[in-house]
C-alpha cells in the first residue's frame, strides 16, 4: 500500500515516514522544504533500509500535486502534515498561514478527489481547544482556538467534515496532538527548529548543549502544582505509531473522526526541567519571567477514545522523551546543518 505524506521531511513527518517504511508501506513524500531539510529523509532511509520517494513541491501548487498523483497512481491514503506551525508568526502573518494551511489543504483535497483518493489522516493540534473548560480534555470539548494558527486548524477540520459530508466515500482521521517532544532513539533524526525555539523542550536541549544561555520560565503563578504551566508531552515515536493506528482504523471507521494523541499525563515546566537534569546530568539555569501571552495553565488529554478506537496508547514516559531529545541534540548540536 502506498501512502503520500505531505510535510514528510519535517519533525513529526520524518518519524512517521520511518514507522511507515518499517511497517512495510511504500511512501512518497511531498514537501517544499520550507522548514526542513531533505537530509532528514536520507537518514530515515538509512535507518529503515528502504528509501521513501521524495518530490519537492508546494501543496498550494495544484499542477505540481496533479503530477505527483499521476506519477503515483497507487497512492491509497494521504497523511497530511504540511503546514506552518509557529503561533507568534501566525499572529504577524495570518494570510501566509491561511494560504499555506487552509488553501494548501483545499488544493490537496481537490486533487485527491480528482484521483479517487479518499482517505486522509490530518495533523491537527490541541491548540484547537484553546483554554479548555474540561481537563483532561475530551474530543467533545468545543473548538475555541485563540490565535490564527489555531484558527487554520479548526477551519481545516470543518473543511474536511464538509468534504466528507458531500462525498460519503471519504474517511478522515483528525489527530489532535498535545505536545510532541523527543526523537528517534537512534539520535539520527529529531526536531531542528529554525532560529530560537518557541517550544520548551528544544529550548532546554539548546541550553544544555550551550547554544542558549538560560531558560526563561514563563510564569510561576498559575494554579498548578508549582505555579508553572502543565502540558501533556508525548514522545514523537509514540505519535508516529498513532498515525499508523489511525491509518488502520480508517479501514473500519467511516466518516470523520477526531482522536486526541497524548499520554493523558501532565507535567509542569519545572518538572520537565528537573527530569532533564536528573536523566542527563546537565544543569539547566533558568529565570522566572512573566507569563507568555496566550498560554493556558494546564492542558492534558483525555485519551480514552484513542485507546478504545485505535487500540493505541503512548508507551514512552518522560525519561525516554528527555533522553532521546538530548541524544539527538548532543550528537547534532547544530541540527541537520552539520550533522
Ligand atoms: P515541521 O515544520 O517540522 O514539518 C512541517 C513540514 O511541512 C516541513 O517539512 C515543511 O517544509 C513542510 N511544509 C510546510 N508548508 C508546506 C507547503 N505549503 N507545501 C509543502 N510542504 C510544506 O512541523 P512538525 O512539528 O513536524 O508538524 C507537522 C504538523 O503537525 C503540522 O501541521 C503542525 O501544525 C502539526 N502539529 C505540530 C505540533 C508540534 O508541536 N510540533 C503540535 C500539534 C500539531
Ligand atoms: C505551543 C503552542 C501551541 C502548540 C503547542 C504544541 C503557543 C502559545 N502555543 O503550546 O499552539 O499546539 O506548542 O507544539 O506557542 N515555556 C517556558 N519557556 C519557554 C518555552 C515554553 O516556560 O521558553 C512554557 C510555556 O509557558 C508552557 C510550557 O513551557 O507552559 C510548554 O510550552 P510550549 O512547548 O511552547 O508548548 P505550549 O505552550 O503547549
């Protein structure tokens, strides 16, 4: 079975391509390399002992996508990771986010429909819940994102539901990731953010490796165990396995179905720092600063639906997330650039 993976050269996509190849799928990746390097796929190929096909193309380019679907008539499902994901940037450049994420998905759906491909697993985000009333957050929670990036994810979820409604043959899995962290245990592939990381784990690993001086903890006055924000960190390899489970579930599940992918367990910023220091022996200097605009106190997943319907649950705990993130950063201090 051949799967087309948009954004497959990126952080989560590359780990999922590795899992797909290992499970025996044929893979074609479509990526414009706007936030990744093709080296990630070369490393995936070395780890898997098999090559994914790669086409450098932008998903908003209909002619280019048409050419891919013509060249690979055996594609039977699409895993759709391609998109922009930086919250702050989305506030400054909303149109770029709507074009890449929403228009890109529209074009992809048009071309899929024209070629009779009607299965998709879409990368959504827990960001669609905004400041959720119920924690752990169930999939039934109203979608109230608080920034343009989150708006694009909600719009895409709605767009996919409308497409499926009009074309009942479509089957769509919507995966709402909580906080993906860590790296393949080989240390060969991992998260390689451009510039200063926005997210906590890559920030910590860059402090540990000496690229950044100290961590700023955004607020210690939240109503949490130690006052710092609590999140549901999930190992990227568990996330990759969740995609394979969703792909298999679409054999049975009709229509559109959303699943949370998290561990169901929350950790505070200071708990993550402490785990990192304990596991790696590296000291992480930090200072507490004010809250970051738009942050919520506590967010972790209700994972009942994913475990019941996908037969999937996260297997790797915080220590593995930390040690694998550190192995990747330590052996690739400058990411893929000098790796
Ligand atoms: P990433 O930036 O590493 O990967 C995205 C990939 O898509 C990159 O390789 C990029 O070059 C490619 N891309 C972007 N726009 C494209 C376009 N128009 N055409 C073709 N390729 C394009 O990000 P990631 O962390 O791997 O995230 C993958 C998906 O998961 C994204 O949709 C993101 O919004 C979603 N997500 C990520 C997180 C997270 O914390 N990493 C959390 C929730 C959801
Ligand atoms: C961010 C995104 C969210 C996205 C999620 C998963 C924002 C506002 N939200 O959320 O849309 O779905 O990533 O990728 O960017 N922290 C620090 N210091 C730092 C960085 C983070 O203290 O330098 C704290 C944050 O305040 C938060 C926790 O660490 O409490 C996790 O932050 P982060 O990794 O950015 O994830 P989210 O805030 O969950």
